[in-house]
């Protein structure tokens, strides 16, 4: 592949050095930004193959390059573009898989969380690739 | 643009190449399926960057590779993949049409019992449709089902 650099360490002239494994391990292995209202669709992404709309506020993202194990870290945000999104959260589903990540989106009104379809959903996956 | 010879290159690196060099393709197709009679219909939407890679060819591994990894993951006591090399070392598939890419994606991301027996019941368990054929709003989303009268109803999930 053109432009390939093989290095174990990056060294700055004064600030010190860093092992490139920190770069490899610390990079997001998959991420996606989608509109979850209407028919959900990715606006931009990396390493995603599809998004499945399972119902109100319930989604499954499928990866192209699978993760090595199910202990990967997932984070997400969601909102609807208003100032009312302080209680909106992404919840990881109970079923973990190396090839996909299921999650729900909820919005809390008062003390009651409820599933909802946000217009803006972002997720990021960190971990080891298979 | 010519796809570099990618066999043996990590799949993730190939996807990075595709993202940098290919125009995303937002498909108008949707896959509607039911994998449980107790649940509403699910709607699978292809990722635009994935679709671009599928149309380009020479990037994605054969879908059978994913089935092999799924078998490994289904084993009791699974800790981590030890055959990830299948993703990277297996000869990539050639360029697909959008329809072929959807078939690939169904076999990759839909439950096998759905697509293997999609027509075994009183109505299809799986339908490929255009985005416009889905309901325009998400009203009663958790009650959507595949229509039992597909031939006469343009709305396939309502």
C-alpha cells in the first residue's frame, strides 16, 4: 500500500516520544453519525456496514471489520437539536457482539426515561480489531 | 479509480482507503424483516461508505468469512477471535451491483433464520423495498409489520 510508514515510536525533538501502539490502540475503530428520525441513515461513518432500526429508539449498528472481543468500549450521544436534550442518553443493549453494537436512545422527562427517535445520533467504538 | 491489490491488507486499512478515495453512495433501498412474531418489523439501512466499497470491488471479504467468525463467537466460552485473519487474507470480492450488495448485506447483517426461510410462512419474513415505500412518519413505529398484501399495497410496512 502506498505511503506506508512502519514505526514503533514517534519522537518529538523536545517533548519526548510516544509508542505508536498508543496511537493504534487509542484510535476509534468504528464511528457513525446518523439521523435517527424518519428512516435512519448514516450521514458519515467509518467501519459501519449498516444500521438497523429495531423500533422506537432502538438501533443496531453492524461493523465491516469486526472487533476482536466483546469488551470494547462504546460511547454515544443523541439529541434533537433543541435545548431540551439534557436527559438524552445512549444505552448499550444487553446483547454484546463483535460484529455489531446494539443500543437504545432515551429521553428523560421529569423522572421517567422514555425511548425516542433523536434526529442526531453519534456513536464511537474503541477496542481491538479482530 | 483502480482498487489496490488488497489481499493480505488489514480490512480496516482498506476501509480507510475507501473512505478517502470513494464517494459515499446513499442507497434508496431498505430491507424490512421480521425475526420474531412478537416484535415489530426491523429496517436495515446500508451504510453509504460500505455501499461505495461494495460497488467498487476488491475491498470487502466474501460474506462466508463473517459466517465463520459468527460460528466461532457462538462457541461456549468464546473470549476473542483467533481467526480474524480470514477478514484480511481471504481474496476480496469483485465489484457488486447495488442489488448484489444488498443480498450480501442481508446475508451478513440479518439473522440467518430470516433470510434462509424468508418465504416459508404465510407472508414474507423479509422484503427489499424503496425508502419511499415505508411510512412517511414514525407514528406507531413499534407496531409496524410487513404487510400481508404486498401485491396490492405499496406500503410494505405499516
